[in-house]
């Protein structure tokens, strides 16, 4: 029997690896635009890092889908070549050719469990914090790459004609509140200078030189200096960290110590991760049964059948999330696993007792 196990295990491993690499490459390409967009103004290494982290965040889904596709295609090929028929005719239980898929599924479930509870939360957190340093956020918030700059929440808007590094010449400044000694909300400024920001400073200075009032005809001989709070740059537009950013042990510790603001939501996140981790092991018998069912209908039909467990899983996940929001029921995190388990028991009961 070990030769039969090794034969199908080798084919399953090769098919799953190739399918996963193809799907991961597709995900990596699809996130390139988002990586470039989020790293606007940064180095190419920042864009590549963000792209890679976004792709890694989807690895758990890609792993489950690739394993299901590999299992269905492997056993569909075996059924069409009459290998499964010969095994049954020899008096060997169909559980024997199914066992390699179960072994690989259990192994992938263990890998997915480590990823879901420890690796994916780290990836999910860091993909939003690659460009979280103060200078980068300052660049994004001030939009120094365009010809119009909005000075954060002060309401001041500046347009310039020429730029030389951090110095802007021939500027027009819109002031929502009149400056002292000025009668117009629109001022002409000869030069605006933004000195380099030094890490550790609490304020960023904006220096206005040669300010003129086109209506009142007044001008300021002294430089005007705006001091903007540095923490505003680092915190502006920053997302709030949630349960998806915490490892399962940290999340469970917060619940058990009664410090989590929404314990039911935390339990739901834990149950959801456990449900997703167990999916590869559960999909192994489903893939075998779907492959055997597709013996006379071909591989295209087999690929269409793979949509059934995937639709059940993601529909259950979506419905569970909605029920959690509306009813605060943590147990709905197991709903995807329950739906797919019902399908697995139906298929296994039908195929193994034929």
C-alpha cells in the first residue's frame, strides 16, 4: 500500500505546488498597482515590500484553493485512466488512494494553522505600516509632488510656479483666516521654504519670505513661520489596528484578562482562523470524491465542481460575518466549516459506499 500512497502523494504534491506558484504569481501581479500607489514618493524597494506583503496576506486562501484544485485534477486523471476502477476491482478500499490526500491535507492544515494564528496577523499589520515613518507621511499629506500643497488641517493652500528642492518660488497662498496686517485671504509670496525634518523634532517649520497683500498693498519684511506638529503627520490617515493585526495568543490573552473591548468579536476572529486552518484537511475527501464523480465528464466539469465547496466556504464566511455584526454571536465563526463538513459527509457517504 505504501507504493500506492507514495505514487499519489508525489502527484498531489507536484500539482499543488505548481498551482500555488501560479496563483501566487497572479496575486503578486494584481497587487503591483496597490504597492506603487501606497508607496507614492518612496523608493522602489518600498513598493516591492508593500506588494509582497499584500500578496502574502492572501497565501492562506491561495493554499486552500490550490490544494483543492490539485486534489480534484489528480483524482480526475486517475479516474479517467481507470486507476481508481482497477483499485476497486482488486478489492482495495477507496480509502487507500484517498489517504495521500488526507495526509497532505493534514500537513497543510498544520501549516495554515501556524500561518493563520501567527504569520498572517504580522503580515496584515506590517503591510499598512511600511511607510508609517513621519517623513513619508509628511510627503503624502503635503503632496509635495504636485504644484498645489495643502498644509494639513490649517486650511492653507499654496500654489507655486517653480520648485528647487524644498524651496518654492513665486507662490500664491490662500489663507482661510486673515493674517495679521493683511486684508486679503490670497497672498503673494516670493519664496516658501520647508526645512528638512529631523527625526525627533516635535514641529515642522514652513518659512514664508516676501509676503505681499495684492489688495491692501502691504507687505511683510520679516519672514513668517508656521510650526506644524510632527505627530499630525505620523497619525494622519493612519488606520486603527484591530483584531486582524493581533496574534491569536495575544487576542486570547486580552479576552481572558477581560481587557478586550469586544470579547465576542475576538472569539469570532479566533473561531474564524481555526475554521480556515482546518479547511485543507476537510477538502481532501471532497477533492477525491469530486474527481471520481468526474470520470465520464472530463476535467473541465471537475473544475466547475470545485466551485461548490469554495462557494459554500466563502458564503458561510460572509454570512457569519454579517450575523456577528447583527447578533454578536461568536459561534458563527465556525459556520463555513459546518457548511463544508455537510458537503464532505454527503459526498464521502455516497462515494465510499458504492
